[in-house]
């Protein structure tokens, strides 16, 4: 057995295919490393180690590929039935297809799903990891049930429990939990069906001294920018409320309520972290670039790794987000927090107890500029915690500057070619391209993440060079990057 196979973090499970009977019961002092709430120990098994990933979609697929490359078998658990457009979000940059050891579909009975996992033969399950937003609650439920059943049997898988699961997924309860912890939280109210008059009265209370207002309307559980609207008059409020209520989100869930929040003005950041038993390590801070485009109120133009001149803003963002994680009882696993830097400091937009999305395109950029990435740290937190605890509380000086440029399409039709791609690849800061749409396919106008043609990763020692290249790509998106056969009226 390799050194990797013999290292199992406390928090990994030693069960499945008779693994409990095979585990060594004696500890070797040489197998303990570093310090922290839990250490690393050696176990011996006759079956391969296995990680269970709940909803390995988008970045979750990149996580599965990483685990497979490290010798893990991977069990795929679907928390629900997903539309084909979601399951097809497979990163094109994966070097090898993921070979699933087993696939399990959750039917609503957590105990039944856990039993199916335990009955999978040929592997021993070491841990559970969440792949994307939709899997957060089931991950909580499975790990909580496993801990309750097997905590006394030398397999202490870590869990965030279920007490705050709703607040970790539902944006309204999330905001109220943050407020209850004494942290800056957005002004908000939740409204069900037939409550438009109550919505209008709430909005009246958001007016400034000149009688103007701007509010955000959104579902309580969604992903990306789906179903998020800004309104500045009562007509827009009524229209967007009607668009959201009783609509179905990208994961197939019915939106039975609408969350109305104050509009936060400022600069938006992403704070990505990984936690182990209440110890939080921020692994990257990103600055968003969102703009109104193609009739949509905001479209992702990109995100860049953030670094200020003195590090003070980063420190405040990290301290605030770690407080948010505490308020939501996030003690283990990844998190992806979106924070607005306002005139009064940081304020939470929302946080997902899952990895950064976007199909994992951030991995290459984080590795090149920081030296590690969120997915790699998730694996370290499982198999070698000494490495995790040695990480700084947040990244220090960046080795280079990086940005992910989201591509924008302005003309609907059929994609014929990418004639401008050669110029993109010749840019000094070009690293790689992640294209989601292919020649011959329907080419929609970009209004959200799902309708973006793809992304270009840029990295360079010079921030100016990187920014110039990013702007050139946006120019090419308007003319030169895509060859599109336009739709005739009344056709698709």
C-alpha cells in the first residue's frame, strides 16, 4: 500500500466492504504529524479508498477527477433528478473521463441512501464531499446520520450537522442567522404567493430621502445569478415578483416564495475557504466583474484574484466571512462566500457550503498565483491535515496576477466557428480556454452563466498586461471571436 493509501484523516470513514475488520487498532507515533484539532493516522485496508461525492456537477466533476488521479474510487450520489443541461456541464479540460465506482440516486429517504452507499462492494468509504450547491443539504444529512450511527466504531466522519442546514441553503434564513450573530446583514423580507401588496409596502420602506429605491428580488435557493433581479420602481417589483413566484429553478425546484432585499452598493468579492473542525482557511479572494448586458441586469464578465496594496481589505473580508461561517455552524468542508464591500464595510450577499463553481476553471489560476487551490486543500483536509493546518489564514502575496474572462455572445444563431480564437491564444497572458458551446450548436445570447460560450483564463506577472488582454477579449466577443449564422425570424 502506498503512503497516500495509508493516510486517513480523522474524519474519514473506515467502513464498507468489511473495512472495519481490516483496520489496524494500534497507533504508530510516527504517523502523527503537525498540530490541530485532529491529526493524521495510518490504517491498512485490502480495498481501495473511496470518496462519496454528492452532486458531482460542474466543479464537482473536477473534484472527482482530482480524487481519481490520486487513487481514490469515487461514488456518485445524485440528490435529485437533474435536467440534462446541468448533468452535461462536464469540464472540457479534464484529462481523463471520471470512472464512477457506483452511482446512487437519492429518492428522499436518507437512511435508505446511506444503506445503499454502505452496500457498495470493493471499496472502503473514507469520506463524503459536496460537489455543488444542490448537494449541501443531503451532504449534511448523510454525514450527520453516519456520525450518529458509527461515531463509536472508529470511523468519525466529520459533519456540519443538520441544525443549521436550512440556513446554509435558504438565503433568507442565512441572512437572519448572520444578523443574529451580530454581523452586518442585508435588510430583507420573505414573501409567499399572493403577497405583492406586502412586497410593495416593504419596498416603500427602502426609499431614500429623495423617494428613490433599488431592491433585489431573488429565489431563496438557486445558483449563480439565476432569477436575481434589480428593481427601481413598483412596476418592476411587481413584474419580477411574478417572474419568480411558482417558477422552477435550474435544479428543478419550485420557487414558492420571493426574497426581497435592500440593494447593496459597492464592490463584490468572493471569499473561498475550507474548514476543518472549526478552523477556517481562506484559500482565495476574487473580485467580480458584472455588467448589464443583452437585456439582463448583470452578466458575469469575469473575476480576478484580488490583492490590495496593504492587505487590509483582504483581512477584513476574511475576518467577516469566518464570522459568517461560525454563525452558520460551518465547521467542515468548502465554502464559497459572496460579499459586498459597502461604505460601512463587508456585508454578506450569500454563502454556499460547497466549492467555488464555474466548472473548476479557477484551479489553474489559483495554483499559479497562490500555490494551491480550494479543491486541493479539500483533499489535503481529508488525507493529510498537517498540511492543511500549516496553511496561512488567507493567501499572502500573489506570485502573479490572474483573471477568468467570461465570454459574451451578442447574436443568437448557430455557431459556425471561433475565427478569433487564434488571436486569443496568442495573447501574452493566455493560459487556457474552457469552451462550453461547440460548432454547429445553437448559440444563444448570453444573459447568465449557462448561456456564456465559455471562459478564457489569463495569468501574467504584469497586471497591466493581463488587464489589456482581458479587454481585448471583450472587444473580440463583440466582433471577431465568433462566426454565427443568424436565426431567421420564427426559427431556432
